[in-house]
């Protein structure tokens, strides 16, 4: 197998490649993502079963972008300020959906009450970076989610696009600058 000649993150910082504009930073990250082998190289079958396993349980962050706020508020027929006050809390430059004390999403009552307009983070489960980091983690998720193994086949490229879209929501130019600063001392 040919060795990956893409420089590692530390080397990029040392060569000041990441000191460039945000587009070049994202290009290098994307290049590294696509030019390697994964356990899902042959793809993964998935179709949401609407069981609620990913909507309940341990508390977490349910990112909601500003465009999604408007879309969900309209779907619920409420004003945006009311929706924000009642259902969201601020996090970074966006929002997260409030959860019940048991970790259940505020919009999960015998099914997702906003399923047609649910946030992108919800739409992209189980194809989250944290779930795809290792075979061990993926096997754990497979035991929890009955939709894995069902439905259409997602190719490696489609899965990586989904992972990248989630990271685009989180990895901002400010985030990259912070990473660059931290890596200078590395």
C-alpha cells in the first residue's frame, strides 16, 4: 500500500500552510479525510427507524444553526424569539435544543415532533465523526441503533461528505485560528 504523503497537522503548521486562508485550511483537512482507508470503505446501509434511541438517553449538545431556528419555529407556528426562549440555549455562535432532565430531546414525545424539519445534526446521525473514529465505537453504536444495516447504502464518499458537513458547522475560521495557536506550542 502506498504511504500517504499528505503532511500531518504539525508539519502543516511548521510549514505555515495552515496560516493561510480558511479555504486552504479546509482543503487540507478534506484531502486528508478522503485519501485514506476506513472500515466503511465499502459503505454502510442506514435508514432511520424513528425509534428515538439517538433522541433520548445521555444528555448532550443538539446544535441548531440560525437558519434551522427559523425553519423549526415556522413549522411549530411560533415566533422565533419565543422559540429560542422556550426551546433553546446559546452555545458558541448558535444554539442547542434544551433537553429534559433524563436527557431526552424537548421535541421527542413518542416520536420526533419536528422530524420533517429536524436539525442537520439529527439528520446526519449515525454518521458523526465521533461514531466513525474507530471500529469499536461504531460497533457500540450499531448495538444501539436499529437503523444501521437497513435501507440504502451510503458510499464512503457520501459518509465523508456528511461528516464534513457536520464539521463545517463546528469548525469555523475562529476554531482553526485557535487550533493554529495551540499547535504553535506543540
